[in-house]
C-alpha cells in the first residue's frame, strides 16, 4: 500500500531529527560534517515550519472575526478603528509580545494602546506573538480590508509572496462581487489553486432562507478560482470551541462550518509539505546520510571536537559567575562523552583512555558542585579542565 503523505512526513521528520542529533555530536570543525549538519537543520526547519496563511477580503467581511475564531481568543485588543489597522502578523511565541514593523525601522511595544492611529497608518505590519497552540501549525497574516480607500497599496498583495495560501472572506450579504474577482485575478495561479473562499455572515436572517441558492451562484462564479468554498457562521464557530481550540459543542462546530474549514486547512498544509518531500529525500540520501555513515571514529576526530568545544567554553566563561562555570565544565565533559559514545565504533585504545579521564574529571567536578561553592574549588575545577586539555593535546604521551 502507498504511504499517506502524513506518514511520509512523520518518517522524514524522524530521519531529519536523528540526523541532526548525530551530526550535532560529531566533529563540526570538519567542513563536510558542518555542511551536512546545516543541511539537516534546513531540512528539519522546512519539514516542521508553520504553514503561512494570509486572510484577505473586502472591508468588514469578517477577516478579524475569522482570525479570532481560529485562535480561539482575541489576542489583539485595540481601541484604534479597524480601518487604521495595518496587516497583523500572528506567530507562535512563549508569551504575548507586540512589534511594529515600519518601512524604516521596527520596535517592540509593551502596550499597543499607546500606538496612535497616525502611527498605525505608517506601519507595514504589526507582529504579534502569542502562546496559542494553533500558531504552532499556522502563521497568520490578517490583512486590512482591500477596498479601504485610506490605504494606497493593497496590503494583501504585499504579503502574498510570503504565504503558502490565502483564505478570502466574502460577506454573504453581497458575496463575491466584481471588485473581489478583479482583486483575486492579480494573485499567482498556483497560490489561488490552494486557497479557500469563506462565505461569512451566513447566519443572518436575510441570508439563511436563500443560502442554497446563494451558494449555487457563488460556486458557479468562483469554484474554478479556489480549492474549496465554505459557508461559515463565524460567531457560532467561535463559541463552539474553548481557548485551547478544543471543541466544546460538536454539533455547533460542524453546523457553523468550523470543522470543514479546519479540515480543509489541514489538507492544504499537507499538500504544501508534499511539495518539499522530493527535495527532502534527495538531501537526506545524498548530502546527509552518507556523511553520517562516514563519521570518523577514534581519537583524531575527538581531539578536533574537543579543541573546538574547549575554546568555545573558555571564551564563553570569561565573565561568568561561579555556578555557571561549574555547570559549563560538567556540560563540556558530558558533551565529550556523548561524542565518543556516538563516534568510537571501533573502541580505539585511545578512546578508552580518554573516556576514563573524562569520567574521572566529571566525578571530581561533580563533587565540587555539590559542596559550598568557593573561589578555591572553582579554581580546582578550572585546573582539572585545563589539565584534561593538556593531556588531550599530548595524547601520545598517555598511550
Ligand atoms: N452575524 C455575523 N456577524 C459576523 C460574522 N463575521 C463577522 N461578523 C461581524 O462583522 C463585523 C465585521 O467583522 P470584522 O471581523 O471586523 O471584519 P474585517 O474583515 O476584519 O474588517 P476590516 O479589517 O475593517 O476590513 C463585526 O461586527 C463582526 O462581529 C458572521 O459570520 N456572522
Ligand atoms: Mg479586520
């Protein structure tokens, strides 16, 4: 049976992760290893990055309501009028932060309500990070209304080059107007083929009785221009899930179009990634795995690894405090042991001696770290590390 794209994705992700940890422990002072490590890192990022989606549509078509529905909460609570808002770029972060991106400079903002409307007008974008699970999968660009005359350049056109697909919101009360069709015409063909058309406000009493007829008309005009067209009751979809995105009212979630919409977004996200599979497989087979299979073993590669890590640690510790010094020394030794574990397949005689010395020094520093920390025992730890370095540089004397 043919593997599903989601299974291929999981398998590639696992292989990229494995390769990354093997190469991380290897001697990255070696140019071939460093190159393979960078390739594995790029590959891992490519396979796991969030899919980027822009939300477009005319003035007041429900774009921001749709974004809040996806996020499960209002992340941007502003007093400024909607027409003054620039594009808002939502991405995942450990906490909520705001950053204004202007044509000339960017800056972090503690309280977005200190931004005046004229400041907002000058911005290219307002970047918002939030700890919302949905944002780990999708980055969102909420663009301001495209027929808003106060904005000279259509904001959607400025972000389309950065996104994987677009979700266009059209208001059911005047759905899929000629002005929308003309705007949509300007977008790249491939992007449109992956994009969704969301018909909002279908819960309104003026729309509900004739919804079937309306959808038939929209499908006739717009079906060839989108991947899928989905009618949505945005307010009902918002209240059908909790803050974490968990569905609390399944019937309402399905009836509102929320379930269809998220399913379609997940399918597009797989499709976008499928496009990188072939390159990913090629990179793994040609640039990464052969390097891993040829990783050098024994003392020579260890000594080059140690020299790099020792110098880096020493320079990092120049202004460090005492507890940091002890922790860094232990980490240096633990890293060296992990390196040998991953690379000394042949159990070279030197490797045995090196491992014994590393373990001895580790025990010694560990004991110090459990005592009351004084300048004197920090000094002893430094001496032990320097002694190790001297011994490794003069390894032939040891063997
Ligand atoms: N009844 C109903 N109201 C909706 C729906 N979607 C949005 N609204 C309302 O429509 C109004 C405009 O929605 P917004 O989300 O601000 O529209 P927008 O496209 O972001 O507007 P701009 O950014 O100013 O272009 C708000 O009052 C929403 O509450 C819907 O599906 N049903
Ligand atoms: Mg809006």
